[in-house]
C-alpha cells in the first residue's frame, strides 16, 4: 500500500503482542532461545522482546527462562503471530507497562558484500538479525515480497523494525541507514549538471565537415544524470533527494517543458498547417502513433513482457513522463516505472543524436 498523507495502513506488517505463557509446553520452563528456535523450525520468525516474571519486567537474553504464567511480548510478521496466539496462551490486551515501549522503523540501503546477492530468507536467519523484522523491501521504488524467496541486490531499501540496539547491529552488517530527510544533495546535482554539460556537451564535441556534432548541453546533462543515478545505486551514500522534491521537479518540470514547447512551436505549426493543410496533421499523427502501437504489440507478443512493463517501455520510448503517470494512476501500481527508465534514457539520447544526423542528411 502506498503512503497517503493523513493515512496509515490498518493491517500492520510487523506486530508486537503480549501473551501469558499458559501452554503446558512451557512446563517446567523453556528458554527464550528454545521458543524462538521452535518458531524458526516451523518457518516463522518470531522474537521474545520483553518478559514479566512475578510482576517485574526483566531484560531478555537467549538464556532467559520462561515459566508457565509468565507474561511475554512477542514480535513478528502479523500472520505468524496471529497463527500462534492461541497456542502460546491468553493474550494480554490492556497492560501499558508491558506493551507500551519504543520500537523503531528504519530504512537501510543494502551495500555490504555480506548482504548483497544473498537470499532474503537466509538473511532473516543471520545471527545479527535477531530481534529484527523486515517490514518491506523496495527495489528502484518497487516493493518486492519479503518471503518470496528472492535475493537482495545492492541499492535495495529494507525497512527494519525492532528495538534501536537491534536495528543498529543489523544495519551495520547490511548497509547504511538512509533515514527520510527534507534536504537534497545539491552538491551532486550541481556537479552532475556542470560536468555533464562541460564534458559531454562541449569537450567531446566534434565536427563532420562543416557540421558540428555533439550531444549538446542538454544531452550532456542527461548522460551525467544517468551516471549519477548509477553511482547512487552503487554508492547509496552519494546524493539523495526527498520524494517530495522529486515529485515537484517531475510535475513542475513537465508542465514548464510542455508550456515552452507549445509556445515555441505553436506559431510554426499554425503557419505550416496554413501552408500544407490537413496532410501535415495526419502525417504527424501517424508518425507519432504508429511506433507506439507497434511497440505495444512487439512487447506483448515478441518479448512477452508483462502488460504494465510494456506500457512503461512505450511511455519511456516516447519520453513522456505524463504518459507514465497516467498509466501508474490507472493501474494503481508503480511497476510500469521499471520499464520506463531505460527506454526513456535511450529515447532521449537518440532524439539528440538523430537530430544532428537528420541535419547532416539534409545538408
């Protein structure tokens, strides 16, 4: 579920619930390690977070003994805890002293060799993950299943839930904490724009005969943006722009771009329409629509892409962010963005290069 201002999900992925250890399995006593190992053998990651014995809340260690009638706080994925609630014993609903304690949700970006490229289920069994649950995993903004059997990749963003000391330990082995921030890394943005325009737009310019050939400043900035994005994926400590700032740049930038294109090309279009007539409009509509329609059929029947990915690829090939937004809004999913990014970059690059090629051919 995507976050909406003013709302939070009713079904929480990770829950903390208190129970009375009434099951005879706890007789004469069981250690915390035995309880958690039993859950692990059943394929359920659950942890004992707190325990109250004889009215006193005590610290937890793997060797802590759980006696019948002790009150314990158990954490884990919602479906696991609900399945075991009747087995453990009576649930304790109202007990602020036992249940009301601080837990932390912290996004951590994967960039350590010990965590990258290993199965997610294997990560959950690592010793440093004791007491820590994974709420969500996002890859390039797309949420992937935690228990789906997939592998982690560098740049994946994992939301860890647990006590602060446990999350600190786990985060040091997985990567680095990437907490939400209101500040953008304008240093990387500025360097990318300056170096991209300088290197790719000016220093790498050449000439074929009397015609200059270069990516232009805008093309250079685009290439620099791709490089900075790749660096951000490999070294997540670099850069960082809040989602709100990205949303503003996408929407404001798109609207300004459309306004500039309309203002600059409107007079020439009207003049051409007056001189050529309806044939200009019809040819333009066919030239614009035909590649997109062919792209849909090619993606579906030749490459056999998922329909959402195909729509994202076509929107990227047309370099139209508005189309991507419309597709995501209609499907209520961000999956099309996975197909949009590469085709958008390639489409923009080819747009710049082929503009120069057409000039050469015409001359």
